[in-house]
C-alpha cells in the first residue's frame, strides 16, 4: 500500500525554499477516494505550481498513477498559507 502523504512530501519538498512551512492534510476518511490539501509558503507557491501549472500537473499525474494502480482515486489541492 502506498503512503500518499510521504509520496506527496517527497515530490514537493525538493521544490520549496521553506520546507518547514509545508503542511499536508488529509481531508477525508474514505479509503477509495482520497483527498489531500497541501499548504506552502506564499514564496514557494509559484515553484510548486510551475509555469502554466505544469509542475502541479506532473505531481498529480504521479499520484493518479499510484492511486489507480490500487483501484483508488486521489485529489490534490495546492494552496499558499
């Protein structure tokens, strides 16, 4: 079983300048439909989203691939604090 919180952390922490400000919160308890919210420092928001959202899309693609392999769905919300 994939630890999605650790996977999200491993994908986002290398991108940010303020790793201590990163918060990852699981928003629901449904095992088949996972929903996570990531909050980053406002200075790091652009780094995590990327130009045109390309980095955020790549992060979500990795998460979707892992979740679909386990028969689950996942949603990732990225926000600044």
